């Protein structure tokens, strides 16, 4: 399971010209699912996302988590994160989880996040989404569980 985490001042997902989800200060997380991913990995990823210390404390150090500052979380499925890019000039997707397996796992992650996050937004699995954001820092991390 791959997550591209971005600390944002705001972010939103639009589908067919309408805002589907939006957050204020918090984390925008693009999630890529691979063949061997499961609910246990989703739980580990969520724990890491909620507790990863990427927000500044009073001294300007990255010492605070999303939970510490009660920030927002926006999850967006991102199939292309699972691409293999080490050979050639075209990405391969043989390591990506099949959509019929990935959608329930993504939905599980969103449901679990909804139990733990203060304000949660989510994109729609498989939809053509437009994601807009203001990256704060910029601060971006790639996580893998």
C-alpha cells in the first residue's frame, strides 16, 4: 500500500465540475493499492497517517500529528501510484490491485478513517477526479506499508 501524503492549507476533489469533498488545514493522501494489500495493511497505514508528525510545534519543528492538531484528512484513490516505472518509457501496472478487489479495500480505509479523523473527505474510487490543493511548505512524503 502506497500513500503520497501532502500537508495542505486546503484541498478539494471535483467530479464532473462539482466539489465532492474538501478540507481545510490537514493532509491530502493519495492512496495506491497493490496486489498483496489487505485490511491489516490499511489499518497500519491509517495509524501512520493519523499519527505521522508533519505539523509544526511551537518551535517550528515537525512534532505534531493530524490528531494532535485536530486537522482534516482527505483520501483519494490513485491507481497510478502502484505503477512500475523502472524500465522503459511507459508505466506498467502489473503490481496494482485489480479494481474489483481494490475498491472494497479503499472503501474499508475510508470507513475506518471516518471513525478516527476529526473531519474526513474522500474521493470516489475509479472516478475521473480533479484534485486541487495548496501544499503547505511544501511538505510531501511517500509512505509504504
